C-alpha cells in the first residue's frame, strides 16, 4: 500500500526493485510457520496458535472436548500447518492423529533435539513438560541460570545452568492436591476449593486449611528461590502454570510470571527442531 509522502520513484523507474521487495516479503511470510501448540496436562488441555513467535490466541478446554476444540481452532485459523503436542495426561494419540489429513502432527518426545545437555540422573524418566519448559527457558534467556517453576497439579522446579546444562529440580503437590489430600485422608476435614486466606492465623477450620495450603506453598516456593539465588548469580526465575498468577502476587521474591510459558516453550522447541533437523 502506498501512503501520502512515500517515495514511489524506485518502483516506477526500477520494476526489479518492486519485485525484489515483494519476493522478500513473501519469502519471510512463508518462513513464519503457523502452528498450534497443545499442552495435555493432568487436569485440562491448553492450546495456543502461533505465527512465528507471535501468540495469536490461547484456548483452555476439557479432555472430553478435545477433538471438537481442535477442529474449531483449525477452522478458525485455516493456514495452520503443524499441530505440536506435549502430553503428560491420559489422552490417546489417535485423538490428534485424526487431524493428520489437515495438518502435520508432531508429538514432542525426549528423542527430539533440545538446546540443553541433560544431566538428570534418569533422563528417560524426565517428564516431557519439564523438558519443554527447560528448552524454552534456554532459548529465550541465553547465558543465564534459569529456574522454572510450574505450578499446576504438581509443582515442578527445573534448573538449567548458564552453560545450558539441565541439572534437575524438585516435584511437590500443587494446591488442588493439597486440598484433596487433607479431605481424602482425614475423617472430618472438608473438601475446599482455592481461596485466598483472610489471615495467617486461621480462626476456623476452613480458614486454617486455606492458610495452610496457600501460605504453605508460597513459603515453599520462596524458600526454593532463596536457595537458588544464594547458590547462583545471574539467575532468572520463571513462574508458570495454572496457579501462577494467583501465587505471583503473594511471593516475596521477584519473578517473571507467565501462565502460558509452556505453550510458548513448545513453539520455541518446535522452531528449534526445524532448524536443527
């Protein structure tokens, strides 16, 4: 599109200049793959559509509505070329392979190329979600120590050092599991849902449970962060997962909170795979 004041002389005098500009634009556009990344978690499914590094839209849905929602996404974004899946849940691969006639389907596995050296003692047991998070942190934050905290059904802590070596981490129960375990393994404690505690000192059974679950997890995360900060300089702390936004406001430590970091890391991991295959 020409705009007022634009210099159109190169296009009038040198047609080759015009065609080179068009070719350059089409080439760059072609290289921007439009993909949908899908994170199959223990509780729900999250998805996002990316064009290059740009997140166009995010989606959250139940496992029972997987195929319907994937179909809707593909109909809305007709130029999607790849469906990239990371799964720790119990969804059958066939549910995704049903779309093979429309897009290329890729299941991320530990056989893929990753931008870090895996120093985990049992590398084949390392969850693919943790590997994807580590890859995203490695690619997005080069030359830094990185601690990625994923607050979902479980809370995972993953540490990648400044030399791009994955060193390990920790796993603990997430907030929902903490509420459920107290209800399921006691005779009288009620089943509650997440709620911000009114005070550190609970004045009722419900208030005491909320204080124990929420404050207990906040103290845990802050404690881990303190340990890593004491041991490592030049470290970035990334908090993600379904409870990230709720927890971020309560932590004393400065962190980078991004509830969609796994989806973004899936996109980064896939782009890395394309370049390194």
